[in-house]
């Protein structure tokens, strides 16, 4: 799936306000545009991809060019939704078993060592796919 995860602790004093802010920051069109213009992250909303603000000069368009989202607009109807139903945790455990992570912790691996020794090898096929797509769409 990719992306970043954001959580709001249920014991927070203003969890309701934090939840409203997250909806604005992550799900609104304006928040999606700012995700790109301020952070350089891909916005989750398709309607943000074609907004003129996405091509306005900034440090990200200076690096990537102002047409960075044009390819996504061209193929957006081919992008499937995520499938994270009730079987997702079980499927994920088949790829990266919890016991593997737990055993790494028992061996006193810190999070960084777990990432580099377990996660990176598991992610190699995804990295290879990204490189193939980049070569195809970004010659």
C-alpha cells in the first residue's frame, strides 16, 4: 500500500480535535495539495493531481519537474483501490511472520537492525518493480 501511517492516541486530551485535523490534513483537497507543496509527498486525492497549485514552482517541482503527476492522471483509472479486509493481517503474517520480528527482538536487535536485516530483503521485489516502472515511464 505504501504511504505513512498516522495514529491518534485514544487517551489524548483532545482526540476529537486531532481526528478533525487529520481528516483535513490527510483527506481534504487542500490538505492533499499541501502534502505536496509543503512536504513533497504524493497527495492521496486524484482531484489534487490536476490542480494548478501542483505545478506551481517550488523546491519539489524544481527537482522533479512540473509534470510529475501527469503520468498518474493518465493511468488513474487503472490504479486499483487497496484491499485491506479482515484477511489482511493473516496475509501480511505470511509475508513477514510476527515470530520473525519477535525473534529479532529477543536477539536484541533494535528497530533499525530489524528494518535492515528483515524488512529490506522482503521489500526487494517492490523496489525492483518501482525501478522497472520508472524505466518504463520516466526514460
